[in-house]
């Protein structure tokens, strides 16, 4: 696993949310409805306002403002250098913004939290290159990713109960790897590894999934299999998908889904895929004529 991957499998037990991020009125971080719950009472899972990030004088993000609704699958497109990956780095705590607000739900100030803590609040991130345990069977990859006590003394005593086994079996079926369960992950095709890593993230029961160019390097058939999987996940968690493959975006956005177009570190346009494809600024900046 990479050090900055949002999938973390070697963490201690997850304490109540107010304990793990130190929520109190003095800290100014707000409150939660109940321990372990994200306040989504306003229908928004992710909110960024005027987020700015600079690297050696270059503004990677320039007063970026956007929001994702609960259960929404949002596609984000834009040219290279538009700030899409930097935006995900800010959301997951890898990069600190110079200015602006980044909130999960109504109360969780992500800009003031560390990477590991953000991962435990319910945000899962998938990078372009799949990251799986290649020397372990597919089944064990999902077991290792499960949200459980990973301390060594607990792991020695750990046994999968019926509920845990059922979750793994359901996830295997969802990602269409039930017939590959005992196969080493390193033997899977690229598309299968991508689906396996998404399954590993799902074992963490995320509230928000961030996927950075998940269809990169896939065949057309694998791309459509991935689109089918993500469409099946609609409503079970919120998703932000950064992608360049417009056919893949069309398969996810459909007729009415909202697409965000980024350019030069900010939002250039938002709307249905047809709307943004007709936008003159988008054509000039990204799509071409």
C-alpha cells in the first residue's frame, strides 16, 4: 500500500467520532448528531468553498467552490493541470489549503484533520493505479480491508464470523470476482484489480468515495463493467469520479447527472453532460471543436 492511500488497514479500533477528531465547542469544529455519524441533515456530504492551493507561486486551486449531495455520483472532467488531483489531495488531507473551507457534512472540518483521521471518518480514495495485496488471494484482500481492530494482539484472536463472511461474499458478487475468490490478486487482469480495490474500499463502509481516473488503461469491455459497478453503488455512498474517458463519463452521468468541469484550479462549468459539452468556455478550454 502507498503511504498516502486513503485505504488504511492497520489502524486501531475506530472510536466514537467526537473522540477521534476532538469535537467540542472550544475547538470550533462543531458537533455531530451522534457518535460515528456525519451530519448530512442539509443533504450535502462534501462542501468546498473558495479553496486555494499554491505551489511555488503556481495556483493549483484558485478559489474552488463545489458541493456533492448525499448519494450523488459526480463526474469531474477537465484538462491536465486543472487541479482535479490537487482537489482530491485537499479533501483527503494530503495537501493543506492556503485558504478556504473543506467540510464533510455540516460539521467536520477536513482542513484541520490529519490524513489517517480523515480516512476513518468515512472517505475512501482510489488512485489511478490499482493498489492490492498481490501475494494474497482475492478473498483475503477483502478480509484485510475490513473495518476491524487491526492491532496485532486482536488479529491473532480474530476469526471471521458469519456476518463478516457474508459481507465478503456480497462484495465479491458485487465486484464480479466471486469466481476468482481464491486466486492471487497479482494474477488478476488490470480491470479486475481495479474492481478489487473498489471492493476493498467498500469493506471500509465509506460515506464518500473518491476515484481518480479509475478507467485508465482498461479495455472498452472493462470500462463498461466498471461503469456498471459504480452505477450499482448509487445511493449506497456518495462518489466523485475524476475521468477523461467521455464514454465512461456518459455511462455514469446519464441524461440528468451533474458534471463538473474544472480549469485553471476552479469550476469552469456545471450541468448535465450535454449542457457542458455545448458550453463555449468548455469547448475552448477542454473539448475542442
